[in-house]
């Protein structure tokens, strides 16, 4: 589901609009970094697990510690994304006359749906 926030730009100070847009872009950037970190460090963790635990090239403690270290950057990115999301939500709640709507896609219009 998507959330859409709307407000009248004429009733909001330009400074507030700039901060909302800046916070939104920061949230999008944090979300992108988190997705990249999860994919890349997840692949690295699987690779270390196969090499260390599967082929026994590393002692078990070293393999598990290496896998644990691969979990840390995506976790930090997730925390940064949450902080950006909370900041954006707070800025949107501070806007006068703002309205937030949850938009449910119609049947067949999801992320993986095909258009004929």
C-alpha cells in the first residue's frame, strides 16, 4: 500500500516545503542504500558461510563472526532509514491543512502486475 500526503502549497511557507522535500529525498536515499547493502552484504554473508562453514576453510568461530559482521552495515542502514522516515512523518504532521491518504491499488495493479 502507498501513502499519499497532500497539502496546499499556497498555505505552506516555502521553507517548510523545502524541508519536506529534503527529508523525502533523504528518506529515499537511505532506502536505496539499505536495499543495496542488504543485497550486497547478504551475498557476501552467504559467500563467507559457504567458504567458511561449507568448505571448512575457516574455523567455525571466525566464519560466524564474519557472517555477523556482514549483518552490521544493513542494520545501520535500516536504522538510518527509520530515522529519516520518522523525521519525514513529523514534518508532514506539522504542515497546516495536510491530509494523508492510504492508497490501495486496484486488483491487478500491484508492483508485479502486467499491463495488457
